[in-house]
C-alpha cells in the first residue's frame, strides 16, 4: 500500500493543486488567489522545471541551494499574505512553510540527518498547506454565502499618535 501511495503521491498532489487553483481563480478572493499562486509557483512548477532540464531531485545534490531559495521565497510570500489577509488560515500556511525552512536549517547544521526525515520535514508541509488552503477556500465560500461580500485585506493600522489624547 505504501508503494502505491509513493508511486502516485506527486501526481495526485499536482492534480489536486491544479483543480484547486482553477476553483480559487473562479470563486476565490485575492488572498486565496495569492496563496494558491505562490503554492503553484514554489511547490508545483519547480518539480517540472527540474525534470524538464534533467537536474534530478532538487532536495539533494548540487542544486539544493535553489530548493532552499524557493522555500525562502515561499516563506516570505506566505508570511506577507498572512499578515495582510483578512483571514486566519494563511497564518497556518505560513507556519507550515516555517517548518520546511526549519528542516533546511537542521540539515545545514547537522551532518548526519536522515534523508527520509529531511524529506518528510521539507516536503510534508506542502501537503498540509494544500489541505489548509482547501479548508480556507471552503470557509471563504461559506462565509460569502452567509454574509455576502467582505473585504479581502486588513485595513491599515491607525496612525502612530492615535493613542495620545
């Protein structure tokens, strides 16, 4: 059963990602679109680019720095969206990305890191992120159906001197 899961897990994740991206593009608001675009650009597209150019697995080998750079870019993007979105679930997406960045940090600090443990900690959060984005998108649709349209982004904070009498 594990072999069957491993044989098709990447394909299933990418098909689910594309289907969710199409649904979000049609019915989602700006934060959902930004999160899904970042997810597709950093979690799905690099896999096909590495295969296209025959570079092998990006997590190991001479192009590991590129894999880490992609995860850093994804982390910065997810955090930026999470801080501005008028939703709570982007914080979870950004948090899972921080777990993946922690895996890179541990691999950089310790020489004897199990490759399986590294792959689980670096790639595993992407599955959780996809599920959280799906849940957030469904919650957005329910909230929009119940209450109508609502703002996508937080309003700017008050001026610096707003507490002064």
